[in-house]
C-alpha cells in the first residue's frame, strides 16, 4: 500500500515584483496554512518521506506544516524537479520515490497537483486550493506502478473558515 499527501503551497504574495520562484506566502496564506495544518492528522507509523519544491512559498508552507506534524523540517528533501506546474513531470517524480517509503508527503504547485489528483484519484476536484491537502492511496507496493488510486482525504481552508473567523 502506498499513500501520497499532496499539499499545495499557501497563497502567495504579489506585493513585490519578484521572480515567481521567490514569491513568499501572504498573510492570508499563513493563516490558511496554519488552519489546515492544525487539522491534518497523519498516521506516520509507516516509513515516510517528505518532499518539497524549492520555491520560497512551498518552503514556507512546509515550515508551517512541520510545526503541527511530526515531519521534522530538517528531514524535508527539497527538490528542484518539484518546481513544476506540469502533471507529467510531477508523476515522473512521484513514480521515482523509493519503495521503502509507504507514505510520501509532497509540497508542490498547481496545476500539476490538481491534474495529478484527478488522474490518479477517484474523486474529481475542480481545483485544489492554496493550502489544500489531498491524500491518495494506492493498492501497490511499487510507486512506479501507481494507478487508479482512492482519494482518502481532502482538507481545504474553506472547510474550516467558520473556525478561523472565531479566532
């Protein structure tokens, strides 16, 4: 059994004219990432690995999630190839995950994430929002053979908006 948690980076800031790769997350993005991360429950009893795109916004998002989860920011692998918006590139990276890891937690970008969850999951999602999490499970022991997975969880900021307004 293989499980992947795809986490889209938090909402980015457009306040300064920066190259896309270097855009930080916005104040709303920080709030949303904290909100979703505080609700994400991971059973990490199995071997897992954490991958993150090298963009500033994905790194900042991973840092926020690591405050709530036993990920260990020092254990996150930053990968240049995850700075992609292309589903084929994302699929290629995921299928190259070492089979010793039953769980892959991946911080990345749209449109690759939305297309990936729709290609491999059994629940159509129009758009994975910023700070959104989608978990897929595959009945295989080989990352290279993943196909037709089951969507086992979705966590989006909008699900918790009432809680956020009470804080």
